C-alpha cells in the first residue's frame, strides 16, 4: 500500500545573521498504517456540502457502458476542503511523475482498450 506522507513546514530558529530571512525546515510526519484496510476501486463519486467533501469508492463490475446493476460503494471518505486540496496536489504530482516515466494515461476506456481496431475498421 502506498503511503501519503504530508510534509509540515517548521521555521528554523536562530538564523546565523541578524535580519536574515529564516529558511523553513521540512519535517516528515510519522505515519502508522498498521491498521489501514486496503481495497480496490475502479469507480469514484465525489459529492459534498459547503463544509465537507464526500468521496465514495466502489467496484464497477461492468466498466464498459452503463452498468445494469448498481455500483456497490465499499469505502467512503469524508474530509474538509483543505485536506482535499492537499490530496489533489499530491495526486497531481504523482500522476505527473508516472506519466513522465511511462507515458500519458488515457482515461477514455474505449480509446485505451481498442486503439488499433478503430483505425483498421472497414470503410
């Protein structure tokens, strides 16, 4: 399971020169994930209120088209918008690194599954 370690800034104390700008120090937050539950999801729904963001995760057994049966939500995260924004930033950085190493991720399932079939279809 991947860990998400949020970094906290702490200003340095005792600058070497008077009037010199203080340099922030990065301090890593310790995380205990021994009680974390891992679950796979290929479906996500985001809703919310003015104060909170609600993110539901589930498994869609029919990823093509509209599923005949309802998607069962197995995990729900309720968070505030500040944490959601930090999560968005962490996900963006992670995806940028992944795409730089492995190529752009195509989110359209039809393009991803059958990219050559459409080009070879008889006219």
